[in-house]
């Protein structure tokens, strides 16, 4: 004789199976929030740090913001490998196509504006300041999108020479750039953890370079979320790689690596600046120190920032001299 199947007393709610009380109501209907995991961004993917380490940044009220990856030297090496692998494809793209991708980044950032504002508020910004920073970040991407196919005409030249040659100079990307982004801790609102990050990345990639960026140590939330914007903006993997961690631990590796062609440093630490100048001589890295830039002002955007990571290539092309006596085609 078959046994009757007993109906379960468990009830499905928003949080899964919950046992009802005597009154027949669930114990709790409160939904558990799915907390975001803040990972690093290397080669178009979101791995955890290979070291397994993390740190917990806090805001001014002492509130813990997140468990954030504490990147290691190995993470940086992996990021450089990814950046080097992306150089030829990215620099070889048509300039207008790079412009389209930067514009797409601005579109995606606009669409997630509310999320960025919320994260900036968590990191001690007022709502007005957060809105201003996100709007400026979007506008900055649009600004450099416009320059992608124009700075070459502005900074290239045809050079007068005494011999029978056509001589011209054009800017070319330098390659892989390591960046220690603004940390967002300066007074008077001169830096922003999102605006500073966007302001140093955009001119580097607009010029055809790839980069490895160390985000703000104390305000890292927007950096990881910005990596998600990059990932959904048709930007090839490896063009931008974003790490989180401590500049005091990683700064020397950012300038030591022999496959890095240029380094950008945005802080005022004179000891680190001296170290960067000394170590950059090992492979003649180009260095740029942006420690006095107010990213909220007009000086925070310029085509000259693109040129900071460009090399000038001069070509001599022989031509027939038809100006002299007896010259002809």
C-alpha cells in the first residue's frame, strides 16, 4: 500500500525556505542584501588578488566600506603582461575608433551615475559634490574622445631641411604606462577619487597607450565600479588594468618594471618622487608628476596630457629636387 506524501511545512519566501510560526506566518520576510565584491581588473577580467590579501577602508565616520583586494607585485606583473599584449591592437586602431570607445565609456558612466554618486557619498562626499564629480568625469571622457583623432594634426609637423628629403614628425604612443592615480585626500576639493582616476586614464588611452593603474587606497570603490564601465564599453581587455592597494607597497614596482615605458605619479610625497626619478633611469622611462593639478579646474584637461605619453617619430623621405637648374620630372 502506497504511503501518502506529506506536505512540507516549509514556505518559500524572498530569502529561501522559512519555517512558519504557529500563526502560519514566516519568521522573517526581510531580504538579505547581496553585497558587492570589489575585485581588481586585469586583462578584461575581474580576478581576486593572487596573494589572497585584503584590507578594509573606512570613511570619516569609521564605517567599513568594503573588503578590497590588497594587490601584490605579482598582480602588477600580470597586469603589465596584459597591457603589453594589448598595445599593438589598441595603438593600431583607427583614431576615430578609439574616440568612439571613449564616448561609449562616457555613455555607460552616464547610465550608472546614481551608483557612482552613492559610492562617493559613502566615501565622505556630499551629494552636491558627488554629482559634480560624476558629471565632470563624464564630460572629461567626452573631451578626450574628441581629441583622439585631432591631436596628431596639432602636434605633428613638416620640417624644412636643406637636402632633397620630405621630412615630417608625428606623435606615436610610448607603450605601457604605469599610473599611481590621485588618492583623493588633498584639501579644498582639488582631487577626486573618480575624477582624478578618469583624468589620468583618458589621455593615456586616447593616445593609443595601454596602462596599469593603482587606484586610491582610501577611496577605492569608484575605481572598481569604473572598471565595470570599461568592461561594458567595447574597450579591449588589457588596455586599462586597475589595481587596488597601498602606494607605499607598490610604487617601487610601478617604476622598476623594465617593460613599462612611462610612469605617472599624482601625489606630493617627495621621497617617492625622488625614487621614481632614480629608478626611471634604468630603462629611460618617461615620468610625469601631476602633484599640482586641480582636476576640477580647466587645467585638469588638455591635449598636452596626451602628449606626455607620446614619442615623436621623425621620418626622412627622399624626393627629387626639381627646383634647381635642369631639374625635371
